């Protein structure tokens, strides 16, 4: 066991973590980045379809600007997003995309002259002007008013991650891979770093830092095999924050299910397929989305499309297979040339994992867990509620850009935008901070970590199996906390997850000895993963409305009178269950209304927006929000959206 110091400790080597690290390193700080895997193998690499940024370069993007992006994001969130964060994001995204071009990302560019597209099932020719030749172009994504997703074929995450990692290498940032953080070092509401464990040797190290950043990605692997997420996405950052007993997690019941997970592997098939004109078909070959969503069709938001797909399956229109029922994603009409260039990774995935040629056969797909809107609750500067010196970025955080549903392409954009914005704040505050913490504090957390490992190793080898507990939790979530939810099923899920947590006490290890020990690693993570699962189920049970990806069939109304708020979950020391509280979603500029797609049944606010905004800052501070460099609302562009809003295509229905 040893103690090391650094100015900024970044936990997580994906895009958000690396982009944040770049800001501090550029400012001259000593930065250490801990990663479970070599950064270029992080889950950011799996992002395919694109990154949203309002550049307005192609014909179908004309008139786009950050304010329109803001409108789409808030509507997509079903009014669960923090509108100031959405404003910051939408205006910073174009800068981030152009910066990435400077760093070498090979964005797909505008080709002047006639270009062929499929739009709403029709083959269309569009003349791109000569003066736009070579500019970054866009493809269509769900829930947007304009074509906005900037892309590099279907390997956007790969291209962006390699470019950003190249900057990390150029700056000489210290990167330690095969290392996991096991606990945060904190005292008196101040974070001072973390204890890490080397996955190769088992050695423990206490890292003392002026600033600590959680950038560990999402927690989709609590759904086990029923997710597009990589095996490393087990919610490490959320667990680290939760175990402090002081930092809350936000909106954990907000879980996104991507419409097109490849059957049976669950690998993501990008939304870019539908953006480029792909069809969703049921077993009869019928394009059901044309009937369900006449305006947006296959490009309604992900929560809406996933619900329509599951409804088709429940109504007996699914395709039977040895791996359960599925539907079809049809790309045959796009042609082989298009698929092998603009959707190249999809072509490769279909060939390698299913042995099919998507230019000749439809792709079997089914909705699958994909993204976690919930995470470590932070303010607009990225600093965690209730804990000075601790920050979170990317999917690990609830910044709250996405509310109850994330638009496709906004997550990849968030990694680099939040990395830039929050990274700059981290760098500024690190410069003003001092590492005034006793090494006794570090020694205490090191001793606790060593004791925890020893307790696991001392358990009898005849106990239960950690992998069996993990798989049972995944099955419970997939069956009862999925696309559609009911109170009865959620109550059962809560009870079964409580039992799963008790069963951990009977788990034993069959492996022993120093060095690499995957079973010990899984055992040390399982308690935290079950806690995340319990918070997700309890939050879903308590929220008696439907909003975004949280769809209660027994409470189908979006209830702005009682549920226009954000769930906060804390796990107090020695408690056997989480404690839930609720805060406002933030300041409101765009009033709650109709999204223009999906469900329309709403219960209106019972207080005025003025009154809501008057109370929001103090209520959020009472729930742990720390002071920000600028006052709350300073980045809002009040009323700028007026004149840009596109009207819904159907009348609003109020309850």
C-alpha cells in the first residue's frame, strides 16, 4: 500500500474523462487518469451514428442554430432537463465539433451537387450547393427538427476517441490502465482523491488530489446481458459517490432502451440507420411506425419508438426466434454502396455477428437497455452535490442535460462538451486549491479497503456464487423494470432485489491468492451494483406518472402538477435502503407542453412558471447543490426560443 499525490485525479478513461483531463493538463496541472482498460478500448469507442451540433451546413440543416438544438433537447427530455445546462450544451457543441476537426477527426463532409437520400420512405434527390463543399455534413436523428448529427461514417465514437486520446498522449498525461477506484477519500464534505486497486497485482494506492473527477460511464451492466453497454459499464462512479453517504444520485429510474439492439447479441445498431432512411417492419413486413407516428415515423425519440416496438411484439406482430421475439430493421433499399461507406460498422457487425448481408436481408432487432440518464448529481459546473472537490462528467453524471430521455447523438456530444466546460472549471478551481489534508486520512481509507478485501477472502468457499447473484439482478430488471412498467411488477422487483442484496452475505469466493482475480473484482462490485438496481426500481415505483423513458402503464399521464421534479437518492451510512427526495428540474424558460410525438396526455402545472423559478434555486441548494461560479440562470437566454418553435402536429390533450 502506498500514497501518491496529483493535482487532478480523473477516474475513467473514456471521452468525457480524457477531454476533462486535457483542460487541466493544458492549464499546467499534474493530472493522473485511472482507467479499467486502455483508453482506446473504453466504451466511447462503441458510439456509431453521430454527434449533435447545430452547424447548419447541409440543405436539410438550413436554419439550424443552437436555440433550435435547445428546443429539441428539452422536448426530447420530456421537460426533465435542466434548461440552463441544455442552453450551455447547445451553444458549446459547434465549438467542440470544430475543435475535434482540428485534432484530426475525419468528419463526413458535404458533397456538392445531387445527393440521394431516403426521407420518410421516399427516395429524394437534394442539390447541395457548391459553396458548402467540404463542410462538415449532417444526418437525421430521432426527435430533431433539423438534420444535425455530425458523423464519421458509422464509427464516430471510434474516430473521436482516437483523436482525443492522441491529445492526451501529446500532452504527456499520466494514464494508468487496469486500475479501478474502490473508494473515495473524503473528510468533512471535501473529497481528497480515491483509493485504487491494480487489477494486475492487487496493490492498493491512495491518490490524494486537489480535484477528483468521476468519468466512469454508465451503469447499464446492472441489466447484465440485456444491454448494449460494455462489460466495464457497471456504475463504478455512481457507487463511489453513493458510498460517501453524502452525494446523491439523480433520476436513476430514467433508463433509456435503444430501439435497435441486434438479436441475439444485443450489440447496438446505430440510430443512423433510421436517420439514413431505414425502415422498422413487423413480422408481416408492415412499416408500423408510419401509422403510430405519422409525422416523425421511425425518427420519433428513442423512448417513443421503443414503446411502439414492444407494443407490436405484445400484440403478436413480433417475429418468433430461438432468442425471443424481435422485429426487423430493413436497410436493403439503401444499397450496398451506402451501407459499406456511410454505415460501414453496421455492415461489419451484421456480417461478423449474424452472418447476414444487410443489403440483402433485414436485420433482427429488439429494444434493449442502452443509456443511463441518471447518475451522480452535479451542478452546472459539474461539482457533486454535498461534496466539494468532487466532479462528475459524461454518462456517470446527472448534469442533467437529458432529463427523462436522451436524444440520439447528444451523449457523444455531451462527453466532449461537458469535458471542455466542466474541465475548465476543474482547472480553475484546482489552481486556487491546496492539498491540505493529513496523510492519516489516506491511511485510514487504505486500511478500510484492505480490510474489505480480507473479509471477502476469509469467507468460506462453499457460499453462493457472485455471478449467479449478478445474473439474477439483471433478469429482475429486464423483466420488471423495462420499457413498460407497472406498480405491481415494480413492487415485486423491489422485494426481489432486497433479497438479492441479503444473498450477497452468503456469497463465497472459489479463487484465492495475490494478483489477477476477476472473481474478487466482481465480488467487490456486486454490493454497489445491487444498490443501483434497488434505487432504479424504487425510484420507478415511487414516480407515479409517465415521463420520457419512464413509462408506467398504470399511470400513463405526464403529471407536471406533481412530478415536474428530479429524483435524488442517497444511501445513508448503515442504512439498509436508499432515501429519496425530490428537487425542481431547474429554471424553466420553455414551458412544459407537447413534444410533437409520443403520448399526449398531460396534467398541467398548478403553480406559475414564475413561482416555480422563484423557489427552484433555494430548494436545489437545500438538497445539496453547491455554489457555482456564475449565479443560477446566468447562462439562460430567456425567451430566445420564441419564433423558433415548431408547432406540434396534433392538439395537446390535458387531463
